[in-house]
C-alpha cells in the first residue's frame, strides 16, 4: 500500500501558555502524541485498532529540542516520520513548524516499545504480520504539509 500522510495542524491554545503567552514545554510532548495518533490514523492500523488487537506502544525514551517559542494563537504543523521500525520497537521523529514563517520551532524524538496488554514484548512480524507490513510502508515516510510546495525533511 502507498501512503501520503498529512502533517498534523495545531493552534496554540491559551490554556497551553504561561503568563507571557509562550506555550509551556510539557505541551510539546502532548502535540507529539496527538501527531503520532493522527499519523497512525492515516494508516490501516490506527492506534485504536491496534489496541483493540492487543498491541500497545509504551514510550521508552523521549527528547525534544526547543529552538524558538510557540506563542498563543499561532498555527503550527507537526511533521511526523517513523525513522526506525524493527517489529518490536519504533522511533518517530517530530518537527513543529510555524505555519506562517515556516521556521522550525521544536524537534523531538520518541522511541516506543511494542508490547501486549500484559506487558510482554511482541514481535509484530510473527504475531501480527499484517500490521508489520502496513507499518513498513510508512517507514521513512514523513507527513506532508499540503500548503507548502517543497517538502520539509525531518
């Protein structure tokens, strides 16, 4: 299957900011999570579907680099790209890009394990080969911003 994944668009809400109108650093991780869910929703196996199948993706490691502030009422895109996938772990890179200036505000990386409901590791290619093959189709495929004519690589 060939995919064209759209980037996740988000506006900074007032409740996400501090008194200076700057988004609090904890919210970037929420945006990463929202973008990951949106990214996966655009594949055959959304997060909801895989959890119903008994597949869970706990965070094993996360990092972010804050390059410039996101301010109240500004619009941003979160570009996501699965850059590593072995069937028992995956890594997704994120880039938060200002929709107006096109400047990169924040970059991030989250590594996930692949486990069953009881916390045991799952090797997708053995236990759920259809999920493994579907996710192989999006490996190294960044989400795209339709309003931009040239791609922004993570």
